[in-house]
C-alpha cells in the first residue's frame, strides 16, 4: 500500500552534490526541503557527495536529515585529463555502491535526483521508491555553461551524451523542468512536467519606485550577459543622465571593470558590486531590473525583482523570461542578444514613470504565483500523483 494512504508521513530523499555553495540550486532545494518537512510533515533526507563538515549556505530545518557519502568528485577539478577518467570511474563505482546501500536502508517513498552523476543508474536501484528527476537549466545549455570553441568531436560527444541521458530520463516516473518553454523542448519524452522555482522572499519589501536606479543581479560570468548590458548602458546613460546602474553578484568582476573603462562609462553611475546578504533591500532601492542573460533555467533574480514590485526589461532568452514576463504588462521583452533594443526599451521605460508604477504593481501581483506555498502545493500534487500510480 502506498505510504500516502497510511498515517506514515511521505518519505522523500533528495540527491545533490553539496549544500555549502551559495547557488540557486542549493537555495531552492533548501527552501523546498524545509517547507516539505516543516509545513507538510514529510520525512525528508538529503544525500550529498561533497562538502563534508562544511557549513550549509542556507538555513536548513532541524527536521531535514542530511547524509554525506563523502565521495569527493570535486577532486576531478584538479586532475589531468587521463587521470580524471581513472579517478572518475573509481569514484562513480563507489558512489553507486554507497548510494544503493543508503537507499536500501532508508526505503523512501520517493527519490528525487537533481540530475547529476546518479542519473546514470538511479532507476536501476530497487529500493521500491518512485524516481523523479529535476533539471535547473534549460535543455539547450545543459552541457554548455560557458562560451568556448567547439569542434566535431565535441559535437559528436554531446549528441551521444544527450541520447544516453534521454534514455535514462525516459525511465523516471516524472521529469521536472522549470518552464513550459523548456518542457516543450523535451518532445521525445512523455513524463515531463513544469514546476517553477519558488521566490525566496517570504514577505518581500516593496520598492516605492521613486529611485532612478537600475539593478542587475547574477554571477559575473558569460552566461549572465553583463558585457551586453554594459554596452547597452553606454547608450542609456547619455539619454537618461539622472539614472544609474548597479550590478550585484559573485565572481570575477575585473573583465567587466575593464569594459567600463573601455566604454568610458561614468563610474559614479555604473558600479559593480559583490553579492550581498540583503539583496532584497537593493531591489527595494531600485525602480527597474534589467536581465541580460544569454540563457537560463529560471532565474531567481527575475522572481525576486518581481516580488519586490520591480518592472523588468529582459532578453527573451531560453528559458524563463517568457514564462515570468508578460510583455507590456509587467515588463518588456527584448529579442535575445539585441543590445540596441535592450537600450531602447530601458530608455522607453525610464522616460515613463507612470508605466514603471503600473508594470511594477503588475509584477508584484504575478509574483504571488511563485510563493513557496503555491509552488509547494504543486510539488505535493506531483508526489500524490506519482504515489497513486
């Protein structure tokens, strides 16, 4: 008899590499695990492979158990190519053995993989649990996280890798992606559902939308497109002299600092900042959020900005912006990579304070759809459906 029809709480195991990193995946997983354990009374365990004895990046409920198998895949980062193969195969065999033993011990109702190295064998573990996979980046960029040259061998490897992955995904009870746009991209699968990430703010501080300040948030990497944003800002700052741009994020800011000098931007009105513990306050001190990513899964920055009542100007990149932003209602969408159009739409909105207020209020209203309670209910329904099969 399925656990959901008895008095026994539903037991769920999440599998992910680590919780010590301050990333979006770690943040969302922590939020979901806390909600399922504290609000729904589920029995939640998180199994890790990395970061033993390192503090968690985000607060984790005492009701959520953590098991660290201490595999140490991070050692691969420092290995030569040949050694990397040998070390990987050895660690993967150990991982399979230890994870199998742990799942056989726990006997969960549901095992949820965040699609790392265990996806190659998770459905073959006969622990009795339903198997779910969830992907936090879009299909097209799953194995292409940075710019770089490609060649025929890499392209062939990518096709073979994807074919193998699809075979494993087909055997899952459910495969969860973040957006309807990405769900449509997995046309060969019939077990795909879209559930977005929840917004991180419980009670978001609302911006009064009076400051002439633009905010952008994300890591200082190619994916986030800050190079294109700075190019657009070169035009914007001439046409809107009372406005300023502030960017917040982790990573190496130096290439973008050099770009500010090359573009001769006004450093009093264009500043790069490290990440902050109180990003909500920064949103609330802004009147417009600009999103310049080349690709995404579903950006937390979009949801956070909307929750704080900011209208957004965003590239219509794959995937996320089209799901979150209704063009002309709560923000403006820009053809992906079109720097001139990005600048034009920023200026258009800056010159129309009434539109900023109207779109900001609409964004805050839409953000309620992404509350932890709303998203948690969708996960509960998915779990109930899977257990009823």
